[in-house]
């Protein structure tokens, strides 16, 4: 919820994405947690509000890539028509930081 409250602050958004990245994977069980539609909407909102923030775009790609290792999350991403737009922006704006991850996610979404 702090991401929604501070939606106008790129640094807080980036920190929120980092925090979610840290809890999205359970290393002891080697599992990726399920993502809800609200979580994806918050991630996409941050990416769309700050398309030129390299750190935020990179963190978006890191988080979404992690989430692709849970099949249910892929289905949720496929059903959101803004995911591809955000990945395309990250890939275009920051190919060195986001290119490999964005391409990996896109490939997973179209498997």
C-alpha cells in the first residue's frame, strides 16, 4: 500500500519494488510466491509513471522475471495488456540494464 500512497516518488517506488523482489522468492523452499492482480497493477503503475527511471525500470524487470518462475503468475501477466508495453519501454530505454530480463519475460509470456 505504501507504493500507492507514494505513487509520485520514484525512489519510494523503486524501494517498494526491491522489497517485493526480496520476498517474492522463498529460497528455503526454492519457490516463487503467487502474485495477485493488485500486486501486478502496482508494479505496472510504477513502471508507467517513471518510464525514464533506470533503477525503477531495472527493478521492475528483475521482479517480473522472478515472478515468471510461478506458472500462475505468468497467466496473470498474460491477462494484463500493459505488461508488454512496460517491458517494451524498459527494453527500448535501458537495453543494457533491462534487455536480457525483458526479453526473457516476453519469451515466457509467449510460450
